[in-house]
C-alpha cells in the first residue's frame, strides 16, 4: 500500500530534487526579485556548445613545487646556490628586497611521451599519461598565505564572501542524477577557509557543496552524513518512516489550500529514503574488480587512502555528479604539500597521489569518460625556486603549474611559461580567474553571462576579470 | 633665413616622429591593445580607449594613459613595464618594444590619429534620487476609515482600506491554538506548554483580544523575549564567534556582544540608542561604569565581521575591513547596498563613489585592526565585570608569591641551579680563569646553550675525547691556601668521572668530578683546598681522553683564598642552602603556573578613533593603490538633510575626530528617511511572515516597493514619534492587530486573485526556524536548560575555530547561546538554513533538501530527542491502554500545540496498539514522526 504511494509520489515528481528546490525558491525570490530564474538542480542546457559535462578537481592542498615536478628549468639547476634579489610579499617583509639563495630541484627530470613533456622522478606514473595532459605553466593567482589563496582558488575572492566554483556550476548546469548531490567534496579540510570553500554564499542553498567524509575522519567514514540509521534495524526504520509519512499525508490533506512547500517536504523525505537505498551502493567501492582497485593503488599501504578517493570520484562522475573535488588535504596549519623546510617530504606526497591519479586518468580513458570529463589537477599556488629554512621552499603565487585532461582540451600540450628560474609567469600567463573562465567555457558556460543578482548587483565567479584561454582547446 | 631653416628642420623632425609612430607604435597598439581598448571592442576595459590621440591622452578610469614627454607618468608605459597594471595581460612585451614606447612618449607622443569617442561617465542626480520612495521624508499618513467593521487597530484600517479598493476580502481568523503558537514562536521562539494552551483557549473563548493582551504582556516581560529577538538582530549584525576566512580566529569575547543584544531587547532599549552604540559606542558619554561597558560592547558590531586576518597585503586587508563595515551598516540600518559604490557610482541608487569614500574616510580614521602576520583587532577594557574580582584576587596572589620569592632570594647565597644564564667573571671573588684564557688541545666546541656558565660561554668535547686536553694556568698574588673550584653546568648527558689535576706548591692532585651532579651552589664544584706560592704557576689540567662516557664541559676555574669566609659554607649551611634553593625553585614554578592562569581580562571587541583622523581618497575603480582625489568625510548624501535649494547640507565633521559619532547620529536621526522604515519592516517581517517591503535588506531601486507604503510610514512615524523607538511597543501594536490573526489556510479563490498575498488577505505559513526547531525538541523532551542566560559558552577556547568539537561540549542550552563559529557550525544549524554569518541576513532562506530528511530520520540528535521525549512523557503520564486517545491528545498538545485530527489519530492508535502502549520505542516513533511532520515544521 505504502510502497505504491511512494512510487506514485516519485513518478509525480518528474524533476526530482528540482521540485524540492521550490521551498527555497519561494523564499529566495525576495532576495533576487529581478532574477526569476528557476533555482533547481535539474540538468540545464549550457549556454554554449559544451566540450565537457563534468569536472573532477584533484586538489593538492598546500602547494606542490612546480620546479620540482613539471616545470623543468635547466637554468635553475645551473644556478644552484646563486643569490637573487627577492621583493617580499608577506607581512613584515612587504616590498622589501632581500637576497635569497636559489635551490635546484631535488629530483631529476626526463622527457616522456610523444610530446616530450619533462616530468621529474616525483610523478613517474602520471608521467606515462603526458600525451593526454594539457599543462598550464604560466599560472598565477592572488594571496600569499594558504587561507586567502585557497579561498581564491575556490571562490575567486581572497576575503569577500563569494560562492564556490562548484556552486556556480550547479547554478549554471544543474546535475544529472537527482538521487545524488551534484557538487561533492571528498574529505575536505576544515582549515584554510573550510566549509566556505564549498559554500553557496548568496546563491540559493540548493547549490551548496556536499561534503562526503572530512579530512579529519578516516577513509572508512567517507560517506554521506546520516545516510544510515545508526540505531534501528531496517524494518524498524521503515515502520517509523511509514508512520511519519502517514501523519504528513493526513496533515497536508486536511488543509483547504494547496501549499506546494508542504508537498515538497513530503517528497524530500521520500528522496532521503531513496538516497539511503541507492547512494551506499554508489559509494561502495567493493563493487569494483580487484584489477581496477589495484590500478588506483587501493590495498597498497601508501596509496590506499587517496586511491579510494580517486576511485570514488570516478564512480560519482559516472553516476552523473557534476563536480567532484578530490582533496589531498589535512587539518594541520601547514597543509600537506607545504614544505617550508624539508622539501624531500614532497616525495611522500607524490608517492601517495601519483599512482591514484594515474589510475584515475587511465580508468576514465578506458571507459570513454575522459571525453566529456574535465580533470583539473592543481593547488592554490606553487613554490619558490629559492630555498627557505635550508631545504624548504616558500609559497609562490606568481608562477606555478596545473594540468588539465579530457573535456576537449589539447592533448600532450603545454601552454605558458615561467621565467628561466621558474619564479614568475612571463608567457601565456593564466590567472586563476582565467582558469575559472576557461573551465566554465569548456562546460559551455560564458563566465561573463553566468551572473546572479544579489543585493542589487550582478555577481559572477570571475568578478570583472577572467579570459578564456582558447588556445588550450583542441 | 635662419628661422626658415629651423622650421623646416622641425617639420622634418615631426615627420620622423610620425614615421616612428607608424613603424613602431601603431602596429603594437593594434595587435596587443585594441582588442580591449578600442571603440569597437566587445568589452572596453577600464574605460580606456587607445584608438585615437585624444582619447588616449584623456585616459580611462585610472587617469591619463599617456603624458607626452613624461614616460614615468604615463600609465600606458608603466602598465607595459608591469609597474602599475600588467598589460597586455597574457605576457609582457619584449624589452625592445617597451623601449620604443618610452622613446615615443619622451619625444612627445606624436600621434596622427584623430576622432574617437569618449567613454561616457555617469553622473548621479541627487535631487532626482531623493525622489525615490525610500529617500523621501517619512510623513505620518492619515489613518483611513474603511466601511467594514473588520479592523481592530489602525494597522488594520490601512490594510482594510486596500481590501475595499480591490474588492478582496480577508479570510477568517486563525484558531485560538494557531494564534497562540504564532505568538509563542513569534515572541519567544518556544512552543506553548499544555498549561499555557489551556489558559489561553479558555480566555480566548471569553474575549480573544484580552487573551492576546495577557499572553503578550507575559511574553514581552520574559527573558525568553530577548533571546528570540536578539537572535533576529544577530542575523542582521552578521554575528559570529570567529572570523571565518582562511584561519578562522576565535573571538573569545564576542559573547558579550550577543548578551548585550539580548539585554538591549529585554530592556527595551530605544532603537536609536542601539544604533548609536553599534556605530559609535566608544565615543558616547556615559554616566556609569555599566553604561560605559554596554556602549563599548555595542560597537563590537563593527569588528565582528568576516575578516581574513592572515591576508598578507595589509593595505588591502584594511580596505576590505572598511568595505565590510560600510556595506554592513548600509544593509543593516539603511537597506542600502552602499558597497556597490566602491568601484563606480552606484548603478541604480543615488550613491556616488564619492559618498562611499566619504564614509571610507570615517572608517580609515577609525582603528579596527592591529596588523601582524595574522592580524588581530582592537579591544576595549570593561569597567564593571565579575571577572574584575577574580582578576584582583589573582593579582593579590601574584604579589604574595613574588614577595615570598624575593624574601627567599635574599637568603640564598651564590648562584642557584638554572637561574642566572651567565656569570660575569668580575663579579666573582678570588682569581677566576675563564675557558677563553685556557689552552685547548684537540677540537672543542664553543657553546652558550645551557646555563649557567661563567664568562662568555663554555666549551665541550662533543663526545669526542681523543687528544682533547685543557690547561688552565695563572699566578696567584699571595702565597697561602686556596680553595680550587671548577664551574660546569650539569646535565645527565655529562661525563660522570672527569679526572682533573691540580698542580700546587706540594705537587699535583687528581680528583674526579661528576658533571652530572648539580654543584652545591649550582655553578662551582669543589676540587679541594691546596697550598700555592705567590709567583709560581697555579695549574689545573683536564684530560678528556681519560674521562668516562658523556660530554666533558670546560668553563672556568676559581682560586679562592681560604681567608675569604663569606662564601665558606658549612655542611649544615650547605644543606640548608639546598633546601632553600629547592623551595625557591618550586615557588618560581608556582608563580609561572599562576601567571598562565591569569583570568581573562574583561574586554570587549571594538574600535577606536585613529590619532590623526583625515579625509581619504577615492580609489579609482576600487583599486586599493589607485588613489584619486580626496573627498571630505561624510555619509550618503541623498539621505541627508538639504538646504532650501535642495542641495545636501555640508556635514561639517570635526577635523580632530573620525566623524563616526556624527555618522551614528545621522543614522539614528528621526529625519533619516531609511532607518525607521527599514527597522519597522524587519519587525513586521518576523511577526507577519513577509515584510511590507519584501526585500528587507534592500530599499533601493533593485529592491521591491512596499505593498502598503502608508502603513509602512505609519509604523515608522508612530515608532519614532509616539513610542520613542520602543521595540516592545511596536511589537505589541502589530501582534494585537487583526492582520496578525488571519488564518494561513486560504480559500483558493483569494490566493488565485493575489498569489503573493500582497494585499494581506490571509496569513503567511512559515517554516519553523532552526533555533525554534532545536529548542522545541529540547523543551518537549524535558531537557532544555533555561538557566544558561549568557556568558562564555565556548567549551574550550582555542586560537582557531576549525578544531572545535561541538559534540564534546554539547549542552542543552538555548540555540542562541550555542557557540557560533563561521567555519565550524553546529550541524543542525547548517542543515536547516541558519543565517550565514558572513552576510547581513534580514530574511533567511528556507530550503527543502533531502539532507534535512536524512537528518530528521537518522541523526543521533533526532533519535535521542525522540527517545528522551518518550521517556519524559511516560514518566509524567500514567500509562493506560483504555485512555490511549487521551495520551495521544497530550502528545499532540506538547508538540503541535493542538489536539489530533481524526485522520491523525487513527494511524497512531493502530500503531501504538500493535507496538505496545507502554513501549518507549513506540512512543519514540510517535515523537519522531511528529517532529518530522509538516505541522511541526511549519507555523500555521
């Protein structure tokens, strides 16, 4: 009896989550009187022809060194130990010139693939995929400290409260699977901006990011909050649920008016119930073959945790999740890649992530998903070519490297360059705003048209900046 | 003749310059600049055109692009050199091209290009702006006299007049239970108790008006009132107890602001006074210490915003804090988006950029930040506070400890273990030979790492002993007996058997020194008393090679004539000295510990005036280092008094003060057209469900016009003129109106004619906000702790909020008191749409998401509250299967404030009969179902 009702409810709610957004929509119309757009999560047609349908962002929290990994600088190797003048960018040294000593990369480079891209010994597995990758070597960004730069990478603002990249994507494109969140963060960190990095800010709350797991929790706890009832047996839980929905129906039917918000509440319970059934299967990696798991480094000591995240990302993308962010992150004040001293530690982080990322690239490719999935690997900034505290490197927002793959970007391609020591981007400069504009473009969104009116002003992800780097598209 | 030649030479010169332009300059401009800086560009950037001579000279928003003859002042060149902007944006042009431009400008920037269009710059018409409805003066309207007898109060008469002109009619009043639930949640944010329901329903049946009067009196006088309305205000004050941003700093004193707000509403502080305290509390006169404290706590409003204190560019940080302050004041009090005027004149409202920087001048003359790597903020000491006594006690204890230590120090002779870092050779009696005067063989390491030591430092053998020897040699002035002593700082890593040989008048004696043991006086170990002859060498040698394991320390040797008796220490005295030393050390440890336990100095977050207040520049296009002309400090001109010609009167701010006090008085002025309108609209919104202006934080052109402009002005005028800004009186006016009582269940005809209910023919059904949701659950389960009425509730104050574990410190206090962090919220708050504390929130969003369903179905909190509510219910209720209906009735009253309907009763009866009427689990199911029901989650 009840099952039947549930089905008919579901059938009636053709657009799933979309109709749920109604409640918020009504309330939020006041905040955006002029923007009568329908705030739903239903998949929307992009504005422009789209190359990619979804994004996987592999966030390397802390800032890996580009000159030790992908940005090969022979001049830096030759100038090891040489002093250079450096103009300070931090508090206390702001604008002051000091002498800094150049430090050559700690790892040897060699060329890979038909494109001949240089990759160091840090990433031998990713190196095997260089003919599928598109490197941006003239990146630069805002902020110098982790917090501001991390917020900038996620929201396009170092301090002002702005919606996250993923929230803009939800707003522009909706999502394809209504029984999963469309904007997912795997094990995000609570530090360096924390939840603000995936917050909808002033966009309607249906566009907020959903954290699956937290950096502070173990990989086993990487699941949707409250997806299971921790106390009741499935039968008991169903009995309770049935009682609840009977009561709700009685209350809604009693009213003479037709309040769609109340219907939406009932439907949200139905969907929550369905998520309980469907989502755990998608989040369950044991459905994958041993070969696949091994490809991601699952089961091996050093790569197991990040391998699971990467495999989860593929499963979610495959299920229609629009934006998945894989976080190689922790909760410490000096995040993982943040080697101010002891650069050799980079090798630990490279080891933990190299195989899983390579596995993800290979897996996406073999499933044909790389065609319309844009992979973005990178961090909030890079590191300086000169040393700090003997054998460390400081933050470098003036020049660093990210790579893209899939989603219609050129393969085996490298765009832009830093100066001869890898300090500042000088050619083919791509600001973080430009990268945002370019990724939106790949998804068929014009960063200048994707606006939301809030408090009397049309806001956009790229503020008044941003250029689409068309050269990176095939 | 001569002049003709010169002229023709000049002509030739000009021709050469033009040729240079054509060959070297124009192609570069066309290729690299025109895309964004030509009339036909898709988007002209920065208002700058470079496609004709005139427009290039005129420049864009940042000023002239080219100053002929002066390369250093030509923005175009500076941008190409990456010295101001970085142009073109994708790469720096080759040095040779930059050199060409430099030469071209130095030579006068010859340019044959004519024509070109200027980019238009808007000018705001303030007189026209003042005509917009919200900028017009508030005039008390005449109260209409509608024909029907429906209206009870003046408010109703305004609403009823519109019914009559539109032909619509209001729905029936809501039921007594519905009205009570509305009043309860509206005024105190808690559900009615079953006793309150009984009393109210009985009174209502006699006289609804009197029933409402009585409950309103009761609730307005309750402390719970301030907790409810204080929370509404904290939403617009974007209150939080941490900074948010990258490293989210905890604000350990923010609770004082929260308590101040709650108290202000409970005391019915006139709203204009609250405004003055929020903007300039530190500058207001005060008659008592408690008034002072109240006011300086209130101005914490300016400091509480989301700020990324680790932003390294401190000038940018300063301007962003100022921007946040201006924008927040604009939205909180004026319903204006002043922040839009940071980069350009406001596109919709009459707010020129100059007004923005007039206000920025006020806030640049105000100190909020204390710069640092991670900056911090200004605080003000409080005068009255219970913590003062604790601090005074603490200080007394500190003094007594210090006195005891001073007394002991007098009794302790010589050096004590681990006290003095280094001892001056000259301060010691006798002859002292420092290691710097000794002869060392082999490699020794100099060190000053461990105290105490004599002279400039000491040396150690670094565990390497082979060939390492030391010789101390001196000649003594007089023959006689000398005590020979050796200084070494002690550690367990030291050598325990170090052979030291003293060569004296009678030969040589070797003694073993244990450097692991503390020397008696903490510095010198006794080697023995030996005879020496004046003029003969007195020698002490140390042989590391023959020592046992451990580091050998070599510091100094002292020869002390045995006649010097003030340092001669008898065994008894030695013992006594050791005891004294121990006591001293322990007292000092105690003092250290005491110092760390210093009670938190009572202080409030706040601001203060800068020492040298000054006007500030317009930042062209909002660029923080792009300074334009200075503007005198001031406020929003369009909302300020005018002279007979309709021009804004000058503000005449005192030059030796920031102008913040004047700003506060301007906002709180009865003639400010916005402040009272914006506030009464907020109150209306919270009581009725929607504002008369549906965009409560935006009274500008992009906001909505009022549905009942006369009613809005009537409320604003009576609030200011009749009620002296009394918030409680305003609330009472609205709650006793008939409009407040309208049923939210509309007959469908009415809702079709007026789908958005703009004519207020029916009530608004509202979602229960998250604080009311949580507090209700706790009250119904009998667990709500109403004794906590303020104070610091953060379980453990740490530097940042991100590690805060709400579960660990979970307490069943009212939600308004739960620690409220920007980057680490209590989960239920986040799931159910609490106000985002990074933004001014006049009206919360109300989303319906499956994550809420999952929380209500599965969260430990929900399961726990349902279970405890069931237990609490069964404890207070006799279980009787025959009286099942009565039990269900009681549960409904507790949760929904009404008896069950037949449709609700039936499924519950059969469920309970099947599961057992005495089963806690069964009742827990019933409670959970009710908590998740739409009638619980909505207020009818």
